[in-house]
C-alpha cells in the first residue's frame, strides 16, 4: 500500500493541508482563509477556535479528495505561524482569550519597560533575540497583567500557554499532549538556546509561571498520535517546526551558509550557521533551525513584518486590484517605479531596524503617479526589505551570499523575483515545490518514521523551477537601494508620541 505524509501548515492568513508522496511531490492540497481580527491600529488577533477548525477542515478535505484511508498516512508534520500566543484551559481546551498574533504591537509598553530595566543584554545572551512585542513572552505578560485572575489560574496550572503548534497538537491528541519543539520555543523569549531548556531566570523576571509552558521535544520524532475520531484511525505526529524553520528545512538548506527567503504574509530570511549559534551585531536574530537526531542546527534570521500582506492591503484597503494575482499585471503596466517608494511599516519595522513606532508611507508621489507605480513600489518593497536583511546577515556571518532560494506565495510573481535578483546582485532560485513550509514539516515527520532514510535523500528531491539572474548594473542597483533607505528613514518613530 502506498503511504503519504500529511503536512498541516497553519499560517497567519490561511490554514493549509498538503499530502506528499515518497518523491516529495504534493498529491493533494486544501486551503482556507483565516479571518483577521483588527481591533485597533497595530493590534492583530485570531480566534483560536477558527485556527483549529480551519486546520481540521482542510486536513479532512485533503484526505477525502484522494479517497485514501487513514492507514495510508505514515505521519503528520505540523508547521505554524510562530510567536502567536494562545492561552487555554488545560482541562477543557477552551481558549481564555483571543490569540495575540506575532504581528501585534499591543505589548510594546511592556517591552519598553523591560528595556528600561536593562534586560536587553540578558535576553540577547540567553535567547538570541531582541526585546520586542513580536515575541511571545510580552504577549503572555500582557494577558496576565490585564487579568489578575488569569495570572492566578496560570500559577495554579489551570491555564496553559502555547504557540500555534502546541495548540494544534493539543487538539489533535484530544488534550493528551502539551508540547512544542526548539524552533518554536526559541521564538518565545523564554527559551535558552544554549542549554535547550526554558530559562528559569527569564521566566521569573517576566513573571511567567513555569507551569504554563509546554514540554520541548525534537523537531523530528514521534511525540504521540491523533485521537481516532478525527481521521478514523490514530496517526503518528512526527514533525514540528515553526514555519520559517520548516521552509528552510524544506529548501534543504542543510549546509552552513545556505539561505532561503520566504515571501508570505511577512518575509523571512534564514541562513544556516551550523551547530553553534552566531551572534549578531546587526539586530538580526540568532535562532534554532531544528533539532534532528540529537543535534541542533542554528540559523541567523531576519524578519520583515509586512511582505505579501502589502498585496492584501492593495486589494482590501486601496482596492486597486480585486485579486492578489492581479498585482503583477498592474505593476507590469509601468516600466519602473516612477521614483515611488512604498515602505509598508503598518505594524512597525522588523529587522534590522526593530522600530515598533514606524508606520507605513508612500513617498515620491507626483501628478504622473498611477496605480501601476504604487503596485510596483509595493512589490519592490519586499525585495528592498530582503536586501536590508542580506546586508546585515553578510556582515554578521562573514559569508557573502552566492544565491538565494525562494518560496512562499509571492515567489510565483516573476516580476518580483527578477527585481529581487536585480537588487541583490545574485541568482534567485525558485523550486518546483513552492510550498516548502509544508514540505519541510513533511520531511521532518517522514524522517521520524523512516519514510525517508536521510537528509541526503531529501537533497535529491529538491528540483529547480526557475533561476532569475541580475539584469541591472551595480550603479543602478545602488541608486535604487539608496532611494529606498531614504524612504525608510521618513517612516521611523512616526507613532512614538
């Protein structure tokens, strides 16, 4: 009987399920949009029940479309939007609050207080992170400070915390499992990436009870199984990884110095730095990529908060397109950006700036500016923000980027990919399987159950779809980038007052 790996890919704007065969090819997939809750500027929430329900729905859709029995599923791999914070009752699984999404800046005052207390060096040393509302710790602290009774319930162990992977696995297992993996734990600002454990000093300083934290398990390894009633038969849960680490694994970036960029809601550039963490002096993050066969792989990471989400903004807010797919055609209606630059700092700026008070701006408008120029500037913003990360990453690692592997929804946009190659000055390589986040989760789960025998086999499965080579000269590349940097400066600290 042929067997398959089921990847559950719970993202910021949608939940996906993809079934992969032995050759790493997607056999069937399903996707459902996840509603966004935007109660105030800079505040982003999700309904935890919607996260679970959409993910379960697409998983069942995939299995029904290919008419497979559950015994043909060798294992499930789970990958997820990271840092998003959920608190729920241990006994009932009932959420006690809306999920605070990674993009949300609601805990900015708490982070500023921690910075004023001089905690930045301690956090950087232990976790590899900067103090920022992006990460889970300040979100948990915000919920407990807002509701004193919730804090007491957390201290009694009645309420527990998890990122989205923990939440899904808790539900998949019928409440038996409260687990995460090092890649997700390393994004909470509570996990010591050197000792590979929850850090007692940080949990005390931040006032977060150890009783709320999940058990940390390897990224590849069977942690348990689903309850029979979900899919008709128990299925092993064999892989867990945050979405960007999963995409890096799916891109087979197994060698130190290899790098990928994912163009999703945000843009996330990760470079494999090997078995020891690389310290950053350029405001990048030192993070755990994955734990496999008892060994941890570390990465340098740069995070852009608004990547592909800028296209959603053009569609839903500005309404100059009716579908995200139309943006490439509209942007191609002009030959260049008309000296228009779009800095989509809707929820602040991520790496290397880490400015939660920055806000979005479109600069360089004139009477001749058209919707095409704005659309092109929006796409180019993803490429410029990626160059910001590459510049910092090369400085920190001492490694010059020779090429970039790309994936995610916006990587299908040829105009964007060509401009990315132009503004970086290196080849950009897009694989046949573009949903590498789900593929990485599948790879991790498949290795855990012997579906694939080794990472060498996974390297053989990676195939090129298209390579984009730089087409502009150095002088033009640098001119464009200098203009972008001037535009960014005009957005900094806008909302600080």
